[in-house]
C-alpha cells in the first residue's frame, strides 16, 4: 500500500462523520455550524480525492485493492470489505466530491429558511448520501457496490421526502424507493448468479473468469445487472420515479437526481464492461432501451411546464443516450457524457433553484419570463448550461454527445438517426425552457416581480464554477478529427475501460466534420425555432390537444402502471384479508377447533372441561418436576 | 444439593424460574418490576459470561445431564452450543428490554404479569438448551402456558377468542410433537429420550416420513407457516404488547430452532424428499403474507403479516439445507428478534399515547416526536433488510441459499423484498409523515429510558449489519454440524 492509498478510507469516512455530527447534534448546532460541518467534510474529501487522482495519474500506476475487514465470511461465502482504486473509481470520486462540495455550499444558502434542526437534518442526509455514493464507486466487489447502491436509494428516499409534511412528496419518496427495489432485485439475482458461476463477487475474480463462462450465463447476469441499472438510472420501464423525485429540494435534484446517483447504472455497466462485451445480446438490449428512453423522455419534456420536470425528463433522456453509448460498446463516451452531464445538469438545476428561490417557490414557467435582467448571473449560467446540453461547440456537451453519435453511426444508421432526433428535441425543449424563463415579459404576480432578486454569493459561486466546467469540461476529450491524440480521458481510462473499436472502416475526417457540422446547424435551427415561438413578449399557452396532450400527460405511463399493477395488487390484498383469511382458512381451522372441543367434551376423562384448570395442573406438575430435580437430586 | 448451580445451562434455567416464583409473592408493582429486571439482567450476565467459555475444554460448564426419570430413560439434559448461545442471548437481551419498557400501572396484578413473563423466559431458555426430548417437550409447554394466561387475562377486547385460537393451534401442534416423541422413544434401542439416542435409532422410510410430519406440523404452527398462520395476526393484535414482543421476537424462533435441532438431523431422508413442495408452499405463503400486509389498516396486524413473511423466508432457507442459507438463517433468528422487538416497541408507544392502532387514523407523528420517528425509520429499514443493517446479512445469505437450491424459487421469493419495501414504507408514511392529525395532537417524544432501549437495539442492528464476524464465529461449528446432518456433540 502506497502513502496515498492508505488514506483512501478517509474519503467516504469524512462525509460519514459529517452525517453523524449533524445527525446527532442537530438540535444543538447553529445553522452556520451545520452548514460548515457538512460542506467542510465534503471539501476535505474532495481534496483527498484530488490527491488520490494525482497518484493514480502517474505513469506506471497499477489498480490497487485495499482490504479492510471480512464483511461476510460464513457458510462458504466470502465477501471482503475492500476498496478498488483505479482510473474509473477515481474519476467518479472527483465528480462526486467535487460537485458534492459545490452543492453543499449552495445548499447553505438555499435551505436557509429551514429551522435549525431540519437544516442540520438536511446536511446529515446529504453527507450520508455522499458516503453511500462513495462506497458504491469505491467498492472492490459487487456486494460493496450493492451496499452503496441501496444506501443512495435510502438517502434519495429521505431527501425526496425531506418536507415530510406534504403527502405528495412522501408518495414520491416511497415510489422512488419501491421502483428502485424492483431494479435491486435484479441486481441481487445477478450477484447470486455470479456467486454460483464464479464463486466470487470480487471484480478481479469475476472479470478474469468471465471469458471462460458460457455466453448464456453472461447474458443472464448482465441482463439482471441491467435491470438494476434501469431502476437506479431511470430507464424504461422503471423511469417514472425520477420526475416525481423532483419533490425534493432543488440542490438534491442537482446532486442526486442529475449529477451522481442516477449515473450509478452507467458506472456499474462501465465497471462490468468485460462482462458486457462478452454478451452481445445484452449490449443490443442496453442500446435499444437507452435510445428508446432517450426519445420517449424527450417527447415528454417538450410539453412540460414545470421547470424542474423539464430538467428531470431531460435527465432521463440524457441517461438514455449514455446507455446507448454503453450498448454500442463506446464505454468511454458513456463515462465522458456522465461527467459533462454532471457539470451542465447540476448547473442547470442549481440555476433553476436560483430562479425558484427568486420566484418564491414558483416552478411554473408559464408564470415566469423576462428574468434575464433581474437575475443576470443565474441567466448567464443557465444559458451556458443550455448551450452545453444542446451540444453547441465548444461547450462540454458537444464533445461527449458527438462521441456517442459517432459510435452510434458506426453501429447502425437507425441508431444514429434516432439519436440525432433525440439531440434535436433536447435542443428544442431546453431553449423553450430558457426563452420562457428568461426572455419576453414577466408573467408572474406583481408581488413576485417586486421581490425578484439575484441569489447570494454562496449560490452564485457554485454556479460560476459549474458554468466554467460546463464550458471547458469537454476539452479533455477532443476527438481525433480536431487534434491527434488529444483525447486525454480515453487514454486515462484505457486500463479499465476499453477504447471504442469501430466495426466499420473509419469514415474520412472530411466526412466526419461534415456530419458534425450538419448536426450543429440543425441544432442551431432548433434553437432559432424555439426563439421564434417562445421568446416573444406575448406567448400564449393553449391547452394541449391531440398528440401534444399525450406528451403533456406523459403518455399516461403512470396511469397504466397504476391500472395494471398497483390497483390489482391492492384489490388482491383486500380480497385476501376479507375473504381468504377470514372465511376460508380461518373457517377451516375453526372447524377443526370445534371438532376437537366436541371430541373433548365426549371424552372428558380427566378434564374438568375447563382448559384453564387443566393447564394450571400442568404448570404445577412441571414445576414440581423441576423443584424435585433441584432439591431432592440423588 | 447446590451442585445444580455450577454450570451455565442450569443457571439459565433456575434464575428466571426463581425470579418468576418470587414475583408471585411480591406486593407492589415497583418491586415486581425491579425483581424481574434483576433476574433478567442476571440471566443476561450469565449468558454473556458463557460467551467467554466456548472452548471445548470448558464443556463441563456448558452442559448438564441429570438423572431425572431413570425408569423412563429420561435424563434432564441441557447444552449450550453455538446455536443455543445465540438464541439464549437473544432471549436474555429481549426480556430486560421488554421489562424496562413496560408501562407502570397499565396491568393490574403486575406481580403475576412479571412472574408469568419470567416463567416464559425459563421455558424458552429450556427449549433452546434441551437435549432430551421429554425435557424439550416440557419446556415447550412451559413456554406456552404462561403466554396463554398472559393473553387471556391482560389482553385486548377480543382476547378470549384470540387466545382460544392460539391455544387450539399450539395445543394441536404440541400433541403431534408428543406423539412423535413417544413413538421415537419406543423405537430407541436403549429406551431413551436423548437426542443422540433418537439420532441413532433405526426407522423405516415410512416411519421417518410420518415422524417428520408430526414434528414438522408442531414446528410449522409455531413459526407459523402458511396455511397454519391465522392464529398469529389475531394473537399479536390481542395479546398485551409486551407479550406480543416475546411471541414474535423470541417464541416464533422455537419452531425454527426445533427444525434446526430436531427435524433436520433426525429425518434427513424425509427432509430431502419433501423439501421442494414444502419450500414452494412456504414461499407462496411468504408472498401471500406480503401481499396481505399491503392493505392492512392495523399496525399490529401489518407487523404480524410482515413477520410471517420474513419468518417464512427463514423456514424456506432451512429446508434448502444449503450451507450459506443455514448460516444466514441462524444469524437471522437473532436479527429478526431484535428488529421486530424494536418495531413493536415503537408501535406500543404509539398505541399507549393515542389509543389508536388504526393506521388511517394516524399521521404526522414525526412532527411531534422526531426521535421516535428516527428509531421507527431505522426499524423499518432494518425490516426491509437495507444493507448495513443486520437483516441484510441474514437475508442476503438466505436468498443466496435459495438461489442455489433453485433460481426460480429465489426470484419469486425475491418479490417479497419489493413488497416489503412497499408496505413498510406505507406504514412509515401513513403514521409518521404528513401533518399531525387529531389523534396525535398531544403526542410527546420518547423519554430517556425509552431512548436507552432504542439506542441499545439500534446499536445491535448496525453492529451485526456492519461486522457480523463474531456472530458467525459463534455459530460456525454448530451450523456446520446441522448442515451435515449430525446431531450435537
């Protein structure tokens, strides 16, 4: 163990300590202490992550497994509690602790209206989340990953329902947890299958034994793992919890439901890339489901009027694109997009939070408009976020999205065409959101208008930093067509995540530039279209009809789930309890009971007929036996 | 004459027995409570001390074999081995905590209440330690009978009906057990009730199958296994909550323990022959109880059905006889006891303060009692086996074993973890979250004494969940023997 890696345990431990301090002393700490405890431990964790990154980034670095203790060692099952430090985990450490620190800082201002115990509770949950997320990415085997996996689910549940006075929020929290549990069952079954097949859950064992395993087994395991990813990363059919999760405080949406937790599924698949590349059926499934999710969520986002809901569906859609990348074998592109998306989506959410803060908890964009002048910094950061997600060069989203599109192009023209459609829709709905919020005339109440104000520095500083990252974050992955060997990320990750291998002959640089340019032109067209429609001072909002209504009503997926799963289950439950339990089973048993009593009455040898006295005699005799044993033992 | 006190098993029997008998002669409630606490803590001290003497060279300290009824060939045999220690430890932890949480003045003639509780403890410890079938049977009854009195005297409105049902069920089970034991006794070569003699006796296949079912039904009723479970929700609902805690925390373990100690080693052929249909029925019962729990509007019944589901998983795991499942299930015996007692304690505090057990009449307790809310949420997540809580370790290994037995059965049983999340979180949401309703308007948060109990349980939940190694070390040897179908010693 090297000097640096012996401190790795501190990276998750520090947020855990923060959680304990804020959790246990929430009634005694002032708000500023709670806030600084929460943010301070995060910052220390980030600094350690940066130091670890420098260590990993040295030439000649070898992945290290750091063993701590035996978590489960019984009955032939061996699961060590150990961490794996390699390029992939360190990259996620930087994203989680870096963005985590900024969002903690932002929260100190955003949550300031809360009473001090709830304020401390909030930071406790947030720290606990970071702890779980760090376990998830640091674990050296699938069970440690699973601990983090369910841990982040718990924190997501606690934070979605943070304002537990509101029944709707509680419902959303429960829905998120239960839907995630469906995925978790898949994950668990995959783990059991791995134990049966490989006799281990450690990454190194599993990956080294995988090539010898039958393809059918690998397909099964990877599909089950993907079921887990569907839940956590909100893919069809388990995506409906994520939009509802917007009930949580906005910084939570930024950290958990955009930048980090929901990308756990991508981490899992990227981590298991050796298994996935051996199971082509699963790869195709991942690609198709990812693309379908990207398109479906984008259509819904086109018609939403809640600023956070648009961002939520946009997250679902972007996650879909990441899965598409993984499915076509472009693991680096998927991870790259996780990173840039973390920057610009956290930025967009925090900027949206700043808007909501200024608008006194108004989230409906039909009641906003013209906020550009009142909130200059927020406006600027939101615009940068929109340009980045739309994929305008040289903003970060352009590079990662281009890499995904290029990989899709190599695999199939259909995948390519449809992912372009998803990208165009993204540009359109994001700029619809932007123009409706910041351009035109103000459509809110007079009172809201008079209170409009730019947010305090604790909120705008994270915005500025994230804006900078959203602009420049993509420059670590410059494609070959612009500069030779400039894709730093791909070469950094190469020991863990293989570089994309084209199936077809690479197209010429000229052709590639043309395609790239064509897409950018189309995106700019989309932005212009959105400008024409929504940047006016007199936008009218009509009730959607026809296909728009379907989109606005989210294709009725929630209603369908309710009708085919939730309601029947509840009906069965009621039926079982009213009919089955009470009449059938109980009736049969009571019948037996009556029969026994009847028989008892007939026999009546020793019994006086009363069960009570019979038992009393029995107790006394037992006691007599025991006392005899004690005092008259030969 | 005092030779009886020179080893741990004997002390574990006599202490609660003496405490129980003394209690009947005490006048004030306070004295009875102190007496009960004193003896139960002493019991805890004894079992804790015994954990330091697990080495085989101390075997004299850990087993008892008195001549009892020499003409019948019954010797009063007790043993403390790994499995037994764990269950005795659970019993010894739960009782003082329950005593500590008992509300003052709620139960008239409290001295008898405490006395009967201590007698129950004596019976339970005896069941876990007995190596002689007759002693096992007597302790089995001794554990049940005080509960019958406790429920029928101090229970809820429908206590007579519920207790009667409980009695019929368990009595029927005991009867089967007794018939089985007597038949085996007659078949032993030396005419003995000893477990080892039973193990060495020769049976035809038909005999083994019949005896298997006699024992199985007795244990299955106690667990309870679908469709023999209907006594349980009613008994849990109607019994005084301290008794319910004992019933669900410790007493249901009698059935599972019976399977591990008696059923699996004695009838290996029958177990292998019938395991598939039995597991299928049990897993069906697990899902059945889980679905039922979804729409229960009574806290106590909801917890009861949840318990049936969780215990069912353990029973199914026992019949797989897979090594990993057996270790997991043994640990889970302990975990489930801790978790469900924590759950009941919170439920009891709610009932005591509001007089309401109907979930739809509750809501918003978290605003009034944030500390209780924290402990309740911890108990809830332990109930759904969140990683780093104790139940995760147990259930992970149980499911792993079920998977080894049959992946499809494991997948079906796995649906219960989704359902468990649904009904447990509904319970949390509908009782603790939202704005306070009228029934909880005057709800006050927990007192330091109650806090202490919850903290103790929480520490156990997380300790076992994070570092289960000492527990596995404790049970390693005994479970290994059971997996290989050897009896103890």
